C-alpha cells in the first residue's frame, strides 16, 4: 500500500455527502485510523498528512484559472 492511496481514500470519504458535521468528520478520521492500523500499515500514518497536502496542492492547481 502507498500512503497516497490512503490519503485519496480519506479525501473521498470526507468529500462525500455523508460527512457533514464536525462530529461525523472526527468519527470518519477515527475509523480511518483504525482501518489503517488493522491492516498493519501504521508506518504510513506519518506519511499521510504530506500526501493530503499534495492532494490539496494538486486540486488547487487543477482548479486555478490563469487570465
């Protein structure tokens, strides 16, 4: 597994219409953490925040319009 795959999955889960309140966001992140640990990929947890930053940068660049 790659950290970027987990980061993409987390972004998709948070951007879906199912997660709306802060409580639901926290629950989703907690569940995400549990799943990563259960799969034995705890070492990737420290890399996922950087991948989330890259995804945000990519999305910003993709949505940016130059005039």
